[in-house]
């Protein structure tokens, strides 16, 4: 979208800068141009969410998530590993100090087709304080900060690095950051899973763009979703490596290398709906490990609330409100949790895989078939996200 000046809340000529006011602002900006911080150097030229950001403590865990650990249906069987089990064990023991930098020498970015994740040789509970601080240092507010399920989700923020850096922008923007608007907003979800060697960390991007509803006048705008930026996801994985102690040059070299030989030949695995099944299901042309990662990212990108997961059993526990075709709320109202007459229900997404194929079935919370069209709608959303 073309860059534009941020609109005044009402037609008020006094809020528009006059030539005299612009000159004064430019002089003031030039006087302060020499004041820079180390944080500005770290922000680079691709990502800058710190400008004008207000950093706050994370929100409390929503009641429906904090109560999940007391629901026996969502407890992991003995001998298995799940995010909820890791959270409950951490709560019963003394706080674990952050892992030392020297212990993270083996961390690396891995990639299979279009799926990237960071492997860190440390337990999730030891990493959590540093993962949380990573997003706060980047300038985000945290809407979800839940170590019990291994999820951190940021609020919507603007990447100010997308603004042009001409003389007027550099001069006035230094003092009055709110004068310009990129017309885009981003939010990120980080999911942490325990693995045999430590932790696997996934980062998913969701974006909005402000578009003109009247192409003639271009004075009416609305927010619409834009595609996930996988390069931005890779950038944040690289920055997270640096935050955890890896040299920046080494981190970027390793991130670039992960896009070559580690990628699966032939592109992303194909997904398709299955017909004639007891419950709605889809098939993915991938073995279980890759399918597990891709389905998890698809759930994150589609906005599902993943309340728990059990990798050994191939189960994601999600919450979904079936609005069907009758939901007349706007996109933003649905996205930001506006009220709806539909009640959110719990479902299971069950994966059963072989070496080359994995079937993904939508089930009720207790493992039964899903009646009606809701199962087909959930499966359809997943297929779209897996394309």
C-alpha cells in the first residue's frame, strides 16, 4: 500500500502541519538527529517495531486456558511429553535459571520445504524467560504469555522500518513518529515444543493491510488480512538466535544455509480433503514428523487456539467457534475476539502417519466423529493453510 500521512481523527486544519510548522519541526529534528542508541543499531533496516512502542508486562493467562490443566481429557498419559506437562512440572519445582550461553552452542535453524524452526539444546522452562524478553525488547506487547501450553503471542504492531528514509521523513519522523503510517500491521505467535534434545521453537506471522474502499477518492480505508511473510518469520528466528547468544554473522550464515540442502526437494507437501471418512479428514503427502510441524503451523496461521498437544499420540487440542456462513461480523471484530452467538467448542486434530502419508482427522474432544458441517469447515481451513 502507498505510504500516507496518518489521518487526523476529524477534519481539523490545525492538525495539519503548515510550512512554518514543518520548518520548525525539521530544525528540531536535526538538532536531535545525533542522538542515537545501541537499540537503533540492532533494529537494522528490515524490522523496527520499537519506534513508538509501549512495552508492558504480559497479560494474565485467560481463564479458559488456566483451567485446562484441571480437565482430565487434556492431560498427557504417563510417559509422554507435552507442553502442559512441562508447565505443570515447572510450577511444582523451584524456578529454573536461564540457561547459560555456552550451553546453546548446538542451536540451529532447520527447514523442511516451507517450514522453518529453531532447535535449541535447552528445556522450554529454562528458555522461557529469555524468549519472553526477546519479544519485549523487540517492542511488542504480549497478549498471550502462557508457558503451560508453550505459546507467546504478540499484539498488533507496525513495522516502522517500512517507512521511507528520505530527508523529510528522517528529520520530522525523528521527533514525531506518529505523523507517518505504513498502512500495515503485524503480529507473531511463538510456539515452543519439547524435543528429545531440548526445544523446538516455531514463529508464525499474521498480517493486516489497510486498503482503500473508494478507489476514486481513497479517503475510506479498511483493514484486510495479507499473506503470511515467511521471510519475516525467518528473520525473527535468526534474531532469536542472536538474542540467545549466537554471533549475528554466524546466525545469518546458518539461516541462509538452512534454505539449501536441508529443504525437501519438490517443494511443500500437498494436502487434500478425504471423502467417505467417518469424520472430516485430510491427507498430507509427508511423514508424521513433517506433517506434525506443518499442521501446527497451519493451526497457528489460521488463528486456532491450540490449548494443548501430545506429539507422541499425534493430537492437537484446539478451540473453535463455528460461525458457519451466518456470521455477519466484520473481519476485524472476529479477529480481535468480538462477541458472537457461536460458542467455542473443543476439538481434537488427530494425526496418523506412515513414512510417506499422514491422515489428519477432525474429532470431538473425546475422540468421536464430528457431526454436521463444522468438521468439513475446520478441515477446509487447514487444507487452505497447508497449500
